[in-house]
C-alpha cells in the first residue's frame, strides 16, 4: 500500500532536507510539508504544503485525515538557546506537539512517528566522554528537560499503547541548505558562512569546548534507516544515541584554514557556554550500530570541504 507522510516543522534546518529526501524517495505528492510559516522555494515548489500549528490538535487531525497520512515526522521544536529565554513557550511547543501526535497514534490515526531527541537530554552529572546509551541524565536546560520528558513519554506510549514511535538523540547538525535557529551548536554552521563572507568569526563558545556534531547527510541517513528498520529490531523506544564526530571551535577553525588560510577566529563566550558545558563531548552509539547498522560517513574535514564548496556556489 502506498504511504503518505507528514513533516511537521518542515521549514526548519532538519525538516527542509528531510522533506526533500523523502519526496525523492516516495514521490512529491506523498510527502506533505507543514510549518507555521512558508519555507524555501525548493520545498514550497516540490510538493504539498500546509500552514499548521502542531500544538493545535484539531488542525493536525484534519490534515491527517485530508491527506490520509500514516507516518509523521514531528520536527517542530524550540532549541536550547531560545528555550532558555522563553521557558514556558518552549515547554508548550515541545511537549504539546508531542502529546498531540502520540495521542493521535494511540487513536490509530497515525501508524508510525519519528520524534527527534537531542544530546541535550544529558546534564552536568553525565559522564562526558563516550556517554553511554543508559546513564545519569539530569538535564539542566529548559530544552533538555523537555527532550528528556519527551523520551519518557515516547517509551511510555510504546509500552502502554503499542505506539510505534522512534527517536534519535541528534548531536549538533551542520548543513548548508537551511540555517539552524536558536541552538547552542549553531556556531558550527555560522562559522562557515562568516569564513566565506567576512574571513573571520567571533565564536560564542570557548575554543576548547568539544561537542558531538554531525553533517546533515548523515543525520538524514540515520533517520531514514531507523524509520525503515523492522519494528522488532528497535530495542530502544526512548531515543538512540547517535555519533559521528566531536570537535571544538579551534579544531573547526583549523579545518577551515586548510581551505582559507587567512581565516581568523576570536572567542567571546556568552550564556550559551553554560549550556554547552552541561552537555557531553562525545557519544557512544553502539546500540544504534547494533540494532539498525548505523555507520556515519562524514568526518570534520569532509564536512568542511562539502560546506565550503556548496556555500561558495
Ligand atoms: C541545540 O544546540 O539546541 C541543538 C541540539 C544539540 O539539540 N542543535
């Protein structure tokens, strides 16, 4: 049977690339993009689009019925830096949108859900290096608290109601098609834009702050691999650890200097430093490797090459 897919938050950093990839794979008409605002031309012109607020249960139910949707990717969220400024708005968006899709799946109006978690579920008491799948999780940020609660609810809906919900703890994501917005790892995208446009960048994190990161192509590949895996092989119903590389601002600057020798970086840490300090610096993703054969393809230098090449053109 042909399936119809809904992407919520389709105009964001992950949503845009996910929508375009799913449209290539399943056909444009089979992938409905939705967001609270319109997105890039390539997204708007390649298939159906709906203005949709994911916290509005009735509106969501209507879109599901109209397009006969069976699979939902809920990518709408307020990220770590913005969530610290608007805690209640972040909680409302991040939790109520999730409850809406979980409850609609419980009512059998959705078959499968993808919901993104984050390395932000970990906190200052979590082991920092090679952070295991199961460990101390005491997030100290608004965003992290919402993601950790979300993970608990996903696992609960799976165990209690058989809802087929799947999730990944994304690291910081690096992409050239759409800018990220409101995250702590956003510096690793901004730096490429500034390197090309201005030849210099002032980083809001300290030079030795190492964080787990991933190039977008790997993140999309992982997401589709998880969604295509047989239900029985998915042993983790909270969210999977996922890893490809870790680096700090001085290391990404050096990687850029291999292509733009005059590139200069300065450091002026702000409130985002405390968020970054509370997160792991590297992640153990052996469960994802074991359960659905996860293997990344992009390291820092390949990421730098691809980012500079695409942003230049
Ligand atoms: C953020 O920085 O808030 C996000 C994340 C790590 O989930 N990119």
